[in-house]
């Protein structure tokens, strides 16, 4: 990404140099004519019009010539910060207090662009890199210089200042989804030091440069996040899960096609067509995925709603706005001319230049991690008062963040010690986020903001999932700083090619990793005891648990239950009654995942994958039901027992947020994923995009198979033998 930003800087410098060269061409003949009896312009006029052009040309030519070879011979350790620092100091030395001439107007525009590029470059430069302090210094010099030009420029530029001597600066900007009369609209939102501006990026027509249309703005002095009368939840139009899943399938398929085209070195027209389709699908997913409301209100009574993908982003926006409101100016209104000028400036000032789509990334950028991430949340320090605290973990998938795990509440302490381990499935994930909440037990004081009762966020932080750092087998310990609080965690990553292996049975006793037919025969049951016990406990107290089966349970609890079931511990039911219900759900998923052969069997798996792809609904039903009834008796009865349970879970969707589709997403790969020898997943680690996307396609096929059976009202049983199995009360 650093190389990509630097390439943008080189392109900008090239354009600026060509502009300066164009100014230098008429300068020499005009100077020569100035000493004749009939001068076109006087020497004084020439110096004013072409103010500092030769000096600026020499400075930028030297900078361009120095930067170009470093970018051409690029490596991650390449240093460029010294060039930017030197350039900033030289440019500052050219300053003189004059009107904005042709050359200075051009220079002012270039400097705005340069500041934006420097901000981008800093964002993608690790703080440990030797360039970091040099780039910080260059940015500081450039911003101070820009501010001084603003203050000394003519009154025509005063619309960019709030009042004399106080410049309006951009604090934060991002692409967001706005809810407008029940429809989702993609917006670019800009937070300035005194106002929030919502804009729409115009489509480029006829090669014209991009422009923004302002939709609305609110002075920060007039902005608040809630009104007293807002207590009802906001109705949010949501695309069906199946629709979003279909988009993900298209995205994965297009990514695989692009990778194949890249390897085949085919024509760029084919590649451009595929990239355009990918951009459309990724934008569609980005538009339809977020469902968490962020409401802002203007004191004049007008309200606006953004949809955010996670609590992390919502809290981030609120924090920055509230902090700025403490030092905000009095209320004001912009004239149409001022609003237009401010909107025009957004194109130069924006720090986020593109939607977070994979199609916008460089070829050599990481495509994320696929597999399982084990995270231990150890402890927190830095709290100033005793609180009831818990943490949640989020990871990204398809550029959308999803809550994956939650620690227990550690009661009334300044130093919580959770020491809880979680196993989180990664699907092209690049970032781990951690949020620390204060649990509210007083219903009267619960926060009603955004129409929901929520606990208070005490801190939040995130860490990049660096494949280099996580490639070893050892735990990696790190600290995540957040608003004065520090949370200690450890991480260990298992890549997909290892995490997806089903192991052959290695022990005659126990239940984990043992063939289901062996277990049911030993127990003289139709459904394994572990399945019955887990489902019974979940139905007793987990039916209304938000994210049941999706949210990870504590790994140590899961391992304790695994050992108890394997050793036939008589106290297992007592243990379960005292454990978090997510750990019991995790134990059940682990049991199915560790079966030597999937519940749907290795032999029938390709047929299920082929059957679900049939377009004829009658043929599909016939094929899928015949395949299901071909399963061995223990597999079939266990599946039907689980199927009824999952349908009962989905009946409580309004409370537990687990639809049939969500449950199919969780259990599809667990019940269908074949043993490694039968999997179609490539294992070449040098082709991460292909690996990731073909895996995604296979997983989605498995999800669709389970969803098909979940959506059937009944399972027809044509023969009397099967009839006795299916409707037997003895399990």
C-alpha cells in the first residue's frame, strides 16, 4: 500500500512539473522582450506573474528525480521519509507574502494534495519504521505552511475559515450508508472542526474529474445523538441473508476468475470487465450489510440515520464528534456559495479515497487469513474505578466486521483477569478488534440510545492480523491500548490447510474423533449421548441467547466438557449447568467437527454438492431427499434430531438473532465438510486468493445444502423401514 501511495505522489509531481514547464516556456521570451523598446510586460509584471516558478521547478525536479528510483527498486524496508522532510523544508523557504498569482494558486492546490498523500502514507507506515518520524515532521511542516497561506490569502479564501485566525480542518472522513426514506444510499461523510457534512460522489461522465454533491450539513454546536422521545427501535430494511450470501458467492467466483486471468496473462479488456463486475458486487454487499443505526439530530428538528457494521465504528464517530464539541464554535449557517466551496474542497482534503473493496487493492496486498485464530483475553489494567467489565472480539470478513466472541463479566474490579481462550474462524480476515464494556445491571439506568439497551463502551482497540507475525506455532502475546486502558491478549493462528483436516479414528473409547456408528452402538442409542445432553441444556436456557452457536464459547470450558464426555464423567450434567451456554454450543460444534467422517459422509458429499446446484426444483427435491435417506441410520437419525432443534432455535430469531440461514452458515461446513483427501480445496500457500475464494465457494455450497433441509417443512419418508427409524421415540 505504501508503494501505491508513493506512485500516486509521483504521478502528482509529474503533473505539477509539466504545469511548471508550461509556465517557464513563455517566461524567457517575455523577459528578453522586457529589455527592448517595445516590451510586452515589464520586468516587475513578469516577476509577479511567474512568481517563484524557476525555484519551484528546481525543487520539485530534484525531489521527483530522487524519489523515482527508490519507488522503482521498492522493498518494504525502503526509506523515503528523508526526501519528504527535505522537500517540505525547501518548499517552506520559497514563501513570500504576495497575492495568489497563477503559480501560487497551482502551488496551493499541489500542497493540499501533498498533505493528503502524506496522511495516507503515514497511515500505512508502521510506527516502528524509520520513515515514520520523518514523515510526521514533513506533514507538520506542510500543514503549518498551508495554515499560514490560508491566513495571508485574499478574502476570497476566507470562506474556508470559521472566523479570523481559526481554520476549518478535516478531522475524519469515511464512506457510510445513509438510510433515506427507507432506502440505503452510499455517502461520503466529512467531519470538520465545526460541522458534519454528508456528501454524494457524482459519477464521472465524459472524462470529467470527480465531484461531490452536498446532501446536508449540521454545525457541531447543533448536533446531538438522541432525543427524549426516541424509544422505539428504528425499522431498518434488510436484505435477506440468502441474497447477501448469493452476492458473496458471486464475489468469490469473480475473484477466482480474475486470478486465473492474471496467471494466464490474457487481454486487459477481459480483466477490466471482471474487475468492473467485482466492484459492482462488492459495492452491493457494502451497501446492504450494515444494520446498526447511528442517528444524528439537528437542533432544528431534522434527523439523519447512518447504518454501521459494528459498535466499534459507531463509538469511534461519537467519540471524535463529542470531543470536538467541547471546543466547538457557536451555531452558524453557510451561504450556498460557502457550502459549494466547502464541498469542492472535499475532493482535495479527503483521506479515504476509495471504497474498502478488494478490487481497489494492489495485487501484492494481503488477502487476509483463512483458518482459525485462538485468542486468550488475559487481563486489563489502567481502570480508575471498580467496574463490572467484559470484552467482545470482532473480525472482518468481506470488509464487514462481525462479533465473534464475548468474555464473562468480571465483577467490580479495577484489574479484571479473564484468562479466557476463544477459537475464532477467519474468512479472509485482516483485523482483530477488541471492545471493553461496562455491564449495566440497573434497568432504569440502561442506555436507550439508538433504540436499544446497551452497555457502556469503556475502551476499544484493534490489531492487524499480520501473517508474518502469526506464522509460527507459538502463542504471540501483545497489548492492545484503548483510551488509557490496556488489555493483554495472546494469539495463535492455524491456517486452513491444517484446521480443515479430519483425522482418522485413533482410539476405541471416548466420543470425540470416534465414528458415530461406533458411539451409538456402544451406547445402544440412536443419537449419541453428547448430542442429546448438549441440545437439552441449550433448549433449557440458551434459546434466547443472542448469537447462540455463532458466538464463540470459552475454549478452556469446551476442553473441560470434551474431557468429561470422553471419560464418561458422571458429573458432566452438573458441569454443564454451571457453564456458559456458548461453551456448550461450542462443545457440540467441536464434536461434529472432529468426527473422522462428516455426518453427511465422504461418499455422498459430492452428490449433495451436485444436487443443491440443480436448477429444476422438482429434480432437486427428489435428489436431495433420496440422498438424505441414503445416509447410514445413526447419521440420519442424529441429523433429524439436530434439524428439529435448529428449527426451534430459529423460531426465537427475533430475540436470539439466529435465522435459519445464520444456523446453516454455522453448521453447514461442520456437518458436510469432507475429509482432507476428498476436499477440493487447493493447498498451495503461494496462491492465497485462489485458496480463499475456492474455499469460500465450497463453504457456501455446504451452507446451501443444510439450509435446503432447514427450510423443508417435513421430510417425506416413503418406506416403512425408514418410517420406523424417523418416528421412533427411542433416541
